[in-house]
C-alpha cells in the first residue's frame, strides 16, 4: 500500500545550527587619550536551528539550547513547512543571555 500527501514525521532531526555571540565593548580612555581599560558588556547569543520532524520548541522560554550556547534563552520565532516531496521541516530562532538568571 502506498500513500500520497503530506505526512508528519515523529521526532526531530537537526540539520543545521547557526550561532552568533555578540557583545558591546566599552573602552575607558585615560586623561591623555590613550587606552586605559576595556570590557565586554551586554553579551548575547542569537541562534537559528533548522531540521526535519516535529517542532521541538515553542515561542517563549526554552531549556533546549544549541551545545555552545549558555544562559537564559527565549525562542523568538518558529515555523513549520510541509511539501509533497520532502519530510515535514521546521526552523526556529532565539536569543540567549549568558548572565541572566
């Protein structure tokens, strides 16, 4: 027996993960105009995940982070797609703040 149409795949297969770590560098200039100190503030990770199967997260807080991301994470966007020629796919974007509690 064969079936035609869109079928949902149970579970999830992650195909790609993109992670960006950003931060603002604040520099302290001394009285002669030279560099005195610098530090990184307001750092955050933004990430995008694509895969096949059921969407493993929902918009809002998540405990499921890419392996090199730390801190409190929030899923900001999700999408699910289906075609007759491929498995059900999903993608989601999020942001994580490593120093948030």
